């Protein structure tokens, strides 16, 4: 009988961690500089951090995903449960669509849960928006919905 060989994982030293972080920071800085140079009006777009909300007293903005197309920049906001479209020439932000709370299927927790859109991808003339679900994170509640990029009308939906 042979004895299994256990190989040690290479140690991640502080120096390696710093190099990885520096590399990521360099990429993010380069992207930010490109974006600032190419789309200066977007940098000054008005994304309000907090808005009054009757159900939660106040609701915070959590922009999670972005999709850049020739027609504009689309941002999904997990806090506002919405998709915003930003005009690249003017920096004007408009809400393309919002997503209503969902009934909570679990026998515990609040009666409704937030939709929580967390990613967006262009697909033909549509935007595919993926969703987590809010607490209690029920199995099968995550989904994908198509949104018309011009009108904001929601189309096909699938659960994961």
C-alpha cells in the first residue's frame, strides 16, 4: 500500500497579495481614466445615495452591474431594484424600469422580498437582467428577465 503524498499549497505571501492588489488597482485606475476621458458627462450623473421609502424608512443605492452599448450605459441598482439608462452625451440618468417586491414563499421572514437585480448584459435589442432574491433567499427564487432596451418593457423570464 502506498502512502498518499500531501502537497502543501504555495504560501500566499504578503508581497504576492500586494502585487495582485496593485495589479487590480492598476487595471481599475486605467478603466476609470478611460471612462472619465471618453464619457466625461457620465462621471457627473446624479445617482442619489439615499431616497425615502415607506417600507424601509430609507433605501440606499447599490449599483451592481453595468452594460455599455452604442445606445448608452445601463446600470442595475440592487438597492432601488431598477435599471437606469445613462445618456453618454449628456450624462442624464433615467430609470428604464423598476422591479416590484416578490411574495416570500418561505414560512418565515417578511411577507415580501426584494427582487435584487445584480447583473445586466446586452442581447440583441434587449437587456438580460439577473436577479438574486432578498431575504430569506428562497431556493429557486433567482431568475433572469429580458428588458426592452428602448421602452423598459419586461419580456421573457426564467428561473434558475
